C-alpha cells in the first residue's frame, strides 16, 4: 500500500498522536519522548487513563485529545498536540495545569500530598508571545525576577515544543537536545527519517511502525480524516464568524454615520428657526429625537 496517500495519518494529527503515544502497550515509546523533553530518565510510566471512545470522537463529543500519564508513580504529566493557534492559549494552559494539579488533593488531605504536575504542549505553529525566542523547546517554571536561578517550587513545570522553529533555530551541536530533535523530526515528517537514525533509536523506529500500521488500516485512516476535517471546519466557522462580525460592524458604522449626518442637518435647521414638523418630514427623525436634540443645543 502506498502510505504517501494517507495525508491525514501523520503524527501531528491529534488522534494519530494519541494512538501512538497514549495507547497502553506503547509505554516505552512515550517514556522516551517525555524523557527527551524533560531532560530526565523516566523509570516507569502509566498510560491507563487514555481510552479513546471513537463513537464520541466521530460525534464531536471529544474536544482536546491530550495524553494523561503518571511518571515514576507520583508525577502527573499531560501531553497535548495542537495544530491550530487558538486565542489565549497561554491562559488555557495555566488554567488546565491548575486543574490537573488541584485534582491531586482530596477533601481533608494536606497540601503536602499534591504531586508535581508537568504540562507538555507540542504545536505545529509558532506562538505569538514566543516570537522573540530563538529555540524550538522552552521550559517554564516559577522563578524570582532578579534571582533567575531561584525556583519557588518544583511542582510546576511547563514545556512548549514549537515544531516550525526546529529548522530555523536548530542547534545540531546541542547534545542535551539531540534525542528531542530526532523526535521533533519524526513528528514533523516521519517519512524523512534516515534509516541510520531509525536503527540507532529503537523507540522512534517503533513509533514509525505504529504509524505505518495505522496508515494500512482504513478505519484508523477514516478517524484521522474526520479529526482533520473537524479542525478545518472549526477554522472555517471561526473565519465566517469573524467576517460576519466585520461586515456587521461596517454596516453598523455606516448606519451610525448616516444618523450623525442627519442629526447635524436637523440641528442646522433648528438653528435656522425651521418648524419641528418640517424637520420631521425632511429628515425622517421622530419628534422625540428632535426634541432631545433641542435640549442638547
């Protein structure tokens, strides 16, 4: 089968991404990806909370297909693939992180029981607020303004991977990010991975095998296409609403402009001593509007 035809079955499709990295049985793949992002070796990972209900997916009842994972038994980790740039994405990230973090405490428990929470966002676009940052992977923590090395708490950690920045700001000599660069290359264009790269990285090779299996499954292809269509439909809907808003704004502006001009004409007529009855006939204004204008003169 010619897998190049399957344009929707790519790692950046959020359904495909979740099937590869969120599926029980693919723990080693996900463990390697997350380790390359956070810069620490993960001993174990739990992916049990990532069931995808395809029926709900097709009916549009599932929004964000994020991956929930538990690292080394007590670290909460959430991984999200985002293709379209949404308004106020930074605020949504902070809100979502706070919800995940607060879920770790039950009623009557002490704050000490709260677990470290890591949020990982992978985007297929450059984030507006990060345009000046010349690297594709940024790590965020709560730091003191002047004492930058001092971190208030380790419970908060946010990683943002902007895939379009990979080729622009790639540092091939950065050994620390070497594995992450390979994963980013896979996410952007898995078919461009060289055979040598695949041999040296068994987890990336396994991820490519999982992707190829999906590409050969008509059902999986259909779901991926539906998710891609949903994104395109959402984008078209937003564009339509925006255009309608602009058109209505212009229309309202024209109406307001006309009204102001008519009121100016009525004002001039009043100052010239014209009768209210005549002004009503000529301008189309109501008697109440003209009397209100008289009070303002």
